[in-house]
């Protein structure tokens, strides 16, 4: 997929019935395909009402065709978009006919993400913008939509490119000092290298903070409700979801498998998993549910450990807490506060007192969840970021920190200073795709849908 120059075709709209369905074709030259389809040439960037017929001359559909001549198109190649009626079988017939008439031009069905890949390879967009297209389609909240749109418009890339340029200018000063040592310039002082490096470090940290927020917007928070049976986990899930998505009964062990629900808090997607109560059991079905509960806990961004002050469980709470994965953040919540006399329960500072039944303490719980996962509450100017972006920013930050150490040692360490700047620059370049291995590039675009 990385190197083929064949014209490609795919349905660009989602599966299922719709008023309109779009078939997209892209290639280095589509003149002969267009003429074969409609027996005439189409003017660029104008709509044309045309009829597509089968091999026997029977009408398949009357549709709107729009032709975009290269390079003024999404992919940078010639692009033909056919706006048909949106029946799945009809779109299949349109695709089949296009492939028949495009056979001499070696028209083939596109691979996942191949249209966007061609746009990237033809310098219409960079890699961060390409990923933003997929993120915009998959956005789970209004804030995620706006963040992905900012990334698509180049907001994230602009910050990265500005930082790369500042590092480049700093490298030029360092390299020139290495090339002309006879100048005997006190480089670090005269060129204000330390001040420039401090500015780079500050901007990089700002980008890291923004990317962390962006990853929360993109992926959401995977939250697991855990605890002993009958402490109110399902009731809390229903309270957070605003509807009865889990069965609630007084019988311990009612929940025997994971129940999942997604909500948003302040625009942040929250994926909640209600788990089976954690206890020793000889019931094979319940035991399987408890095993799945531990699997969910190990993959969580946050675990809410729910307890009941009236449960009277002898040592079970401590045993469950001791078995939780050490790197998994845990928020302790004491449920059923509505059953207790006011002021009768003393909780630890880290424990939140709630009532899933009445809703008491639920708003405080939501805010605590956002605080623990690192959401700062600001959506203005937010961008959507991926784990890959965060990894690159973190590695770049490590190299900038090392370059600071070498800068403090004076001219004797300028070669190492320059090398650390170069490595930081490389990691930043991987975000926009300027310095990215082909195998990773192929993996990224393979996750797109076919029509993109």
C-alpha cells in the first residue's frame, strides 16, 4: 500500500441505508476512467448530473459526479466523487461497474486509510492531521470533536513545528561553534543558549500537558467499580449513567459478569465497568465473573473501591485492597450514607462518602475522578492526542533534560549537547511524520476505515 500508484476506489460513507452514499476514486490520472463511465470529460470542481449504466445499457443510478483535478484535491491526485442514492446494494453495483470500466487503468479497491495515506504522502496533510481525521470520526464527545478538528486544522502540528524550528536554530549555533573552535567564543553565554534551551523546555512541557488532556478526550477514562458483593456497585453505575443499565437486588452476587456503560463528565468520555463482587465462591459461574473482574481492574485507568459501612465484612476489605495492582489508582468510596445518622461515620481523608440511592456525594465523586486522572477542566484550545504522541513528547523531554546537563558543563560537552538536541528533534519529527519508519506508518493507516 505504501508505494502502489494504481487508481483506487472505495465507498466513503458508513455502511447501511442513507439518503446519499458516496463512492470515491483517486489516481494520478482519471480522465480515461471518467470518460468510460459517462462518455464525456468532466470539468474540475463542478457538479455534474450524470447517469451510470450497466453493460447492457440499463440505468444503475442517476447521480452527481464531482471531479477534482490534481493537485487541488484531498489526496493531491485526481479525485472523482460519485454521490449516489444510499442503498448498500446500489453502492455495490456502482462499485462493481466502476471496477469493470476501470479495468484497463488497473483500478483497485482501496486499502484501509489509503486515501488519507496518499494525502499524507503528497504533502497535503502531515501525520498528526491524518490521525486527527480518524479521531474526528471516532470522537465520543463534543469536546473530542472540537479537539480533533483543531488538530486537523494544524493546531497541534503548528506547535510541534515551532518547537522543532527553535531546536534547529539552537543546533545551528552549537554546530557552528564546533566547526569553528578558533573563534574562541564563549558560546553558551554569548549565544544565550541556556535561555533558549529553557524556553524550549517550557514550550515542550506545555505541549506535553496539552497532549495528556487530549489523550483523555480521545480515549476517555476506563473506570472499574470494584468491591465486595452487595455494596452498591450496580446502583452506583445506574446513578452515574442516569438510567437502570444494571440489575439491582438485595441478593449478594446478582452481578455475575461485567456490565459496561459510557457517559461523559464535563465533556470527558467515561467508560464504566461494573464488576462481580469480589469474594471466595464455589459457584463456577460467579467465579468466572470474579476472574473477569480482576482482568478489568488490571486494565483500568481508575478503580473505585466501593465499601458499605454496614456490611460487617471481617477483613475482606483489607484483603481486596492488598490484591489490587500496585500501579492502578484507587479511589475509595463509602456507599449507603443515607442509612447512617448524620456525623455517625468517620471516613479517612482519601475516602468519599456517597449514596448511590439518593445521589448524595455523586458530584464530588465525579470531580474526584477527573482530578485523579489528570483532567484540568479546560477545553478551550484543547487538541486530541494519542499515546504515540505522548511517548514522543516524553522521550523528547528526556533528551532536552540531558542537554541541559551537558550545557551546564560548558564547551567541553558541546558535542553531547548537540547530540541530545538532535535526538529530541527526531522524536518531535515522528509526531508529524517527518521522521517515521515505514512499518509504523503502515500500522497507523491500517486502523482507518476503508473509505478514508
